[in-house]
C-alpha cells in the first residue's frame, strides 16, 4: 500500500481526495508515511504464539485434524481514507 501511495502521488492523484488507500499489517512506516496509511492491525506476537501452540498440540496428540483460528484485528483509521464523494 505504501508503494501505491507513492505511485498515486507521482501520477498527480490525491489521497484521500481522489482515491482512498487501506493497507494490512500496520507496519511501523504506515503511521509516518504521508499521508499516514489507514491499515488493519493484527498482533503478530499473538499469531506466532497461536501457531506454536497448534504445532505443539499436533506433535503431542498426533492429531491430523485442524480448525480455524481467528485473531482479532483493529482498523487503524488514519489520513489515507475519506468518505466517497457525494454525487
């Protein structure tokens, strides 16, 4: 998404006036880029912890079944998004 912000700027497009941009992962650069990037934040430490738990569970129980694990996310609204224009 940061590359897209740069490319839009180079082509004279205004963010968020012309185009809204949203990223995913909330990397450190997202909040310091111009404009600051709206992004989805997830807790990578929690993702890693849950992955290790799943691997250890499989190793202990020799369980071939698997399920879905949901990790909470947060939308970090910054300055790269705006409501759509009224027509």
